[in-house]
C-alpha cells in the first residue's frame, strides 16, 4: 500500500480478484454491475478513484469468496489470517 492514509480497499480488491482469476469486467458483471460499465468501474475502485457503497462491497466480497473484513484490512499478515480463517468454514 502506498501511504498510511490510503485505504487498503483498492489493493485488497485487486489482490482478491487476481487470486480468483477474474478480469475486472467479469468481477463487475458477477457482482451485478451493468456490463457496459463493469470494467471501468472496477478499474476506478482498484485505483482508489472511487469507493463502492457497502452493498457493492458485499457483492464483490461474495463473488471473490472473501470476508468484507479482508477488503479493508491494512496489515498483510492479518489479512492472510482473515482469509485462512474464512476458508475453514
């Protein structure tokens, strides 16, 4: 992540998307975003230009099969623990 003040969301979103093997467009469409704007919208979220509302965050987390807490976790080691704990369920 870039600085302490930056949200971890863009980085974690991209990390989870790549782990899932989805393109930005595929992720957006599966999360219920209009296909015509899915790719640019995801790109803006991953660049930190815009932040989705919580309903969209929940949809993205569902598609990516990660807890919403993972998407907002600043610390890499804790983010990894969150993912590992969620996989045990």
